[in-house]
């Protein structure tokens, strides 16, 4: 029994490490692919849901990313990051807020971090495969390596053919789930020098 238990333990560790290596390779390939673009833009749907508090918020918008710069537009706000300062434009209030970006922002709040979210502070594991409109979307589960007050885990859905991110789901410890779904992904479009 001891030999059988030891064999099962070694085998499970081997299989676990194999799936983690597989997940890392997919994440690395995706990061390399998305980093190779001069710029990219996409439409998105963003949803925040907490069933315990009966909260459900949804919004949609578009974003253009070039290096560390981005322009994000929703129905409520426009955000511009020029590489140094973050400009938040709120037309309803007729105000512009200028701030430094928060280094603690998650990938959902900071779109330039989408491709790098896994690189520090997470263990990653192979998760489910979904077929979405004929595309294979492989999910990788990211689990914080240090105790996090807010995040239980993140699921990153990657298109296995294009190596682009399709969906990011962040599951919080307070039963809050935020989901970012990417649509109409376009790369290397011509952008004017004063766009940001």
C-alpha cells in the first residue's frame, strides 16, 4: 500500500507539473505574440457581478493599445494614458482628472497589463477548453502565490490559433466576479502620432 501510495503521489506531481509547463508555454507564446504587435485594438464587454450583494453591472467599449499607451472609451468615460499620466475624461460632469497610474491595478483596470498579468505572483494551471464561434479557447487558471485580500483566482481564455486573449475572468474572495470579453481584435492599424 505504501509503494502504491508513493507511486500515485509521484505520478500526480509529474502530471501536475506537466500541465503547469503546458500552461506556461501557452502564456509565454501569447505574451510573445501580443508583444510583437505595433498596436492593437478591440471592442470589449465588461461585467461585474456579486450574487451575494445582488449587484450586476455591465458596460461595453473599445480600446486602442500601443506599447504602454492606451485610449479606452466607454459610454461614461474616456481614459487616455500617454505613458506618463492617466487622463480620465467624464463628459457628464464636464471634468478631466489627471493622475499617475496605480501600480497595483489589475489587468482588468490596466489594459496594457493583459499580456503580463501571469509573469509574477501567480501559479498557473491548465483549465477547460471551450469552442467559441469555431475558435478553440483554452483557459489557464492563475492562482495568487501570496495571500490576496481580493483575488481568489483569474481565468485567462486564449485563442489557441491566434494566441490572442479572448476572455479574462477574475474571481474575488468576496464572491465578486469581473469578466472582460474581447471582440473584433485588430492589429497594427495606422495611428496618428497625437492619438494618445
